[in-house]
């Protein structure tokens, strides 16, 4: 009996994986994930490279005792939050709608 159940769920899984809406959902999720990951890596590694290769620039004073490295570091952290916000906005406005559509199709 479990073998029959496994075959039934396997067929359902295959149908879901071949469904156009599910493929679109997966493709969009992968696209935004890759884009935001690349942006985050460029941001962080760019900051680290700046620390490693251009310390005099980071040490230059903006005002008083504050060097330019401080606002750049704060900006790096802030942009990480922005990227997270972009993903949350996308997930709430697009992804959740597509997930609901796929769930309705499969009866979930």
C-alpha cells in the first residue's frame, strides 16, 4: 500500500515540477536570489578590498575625527538592510501570490 502511495505522490511531484506556474515561481525566486547575493558579495568584498588596498583613502578625514571609512562601513551595513527589504517586498508582493496560485492548482 505504501508503494502505491509513493507512486501517487511521485506522480504529483512530477506534475508540480513540470507545471508552468511552478517553473516560473522557481525561476523568479532563483533570479532575485542570485542577483541580491551577487550585489551583497560585491558590496562586502569591495569594502574588504578597499580596506586591504586603499587604507589611505579610508583614513582621509571627512570632518574632525571621522574618517571616510566610517560612513562607508555604515553604508555597507545599511545597503545590506536595503537588499533584505527588497527581497521582503518582492516576496510579499510577487512570490506569495505565485505560491498561492500553485497551491490552489495542486489542492494544497
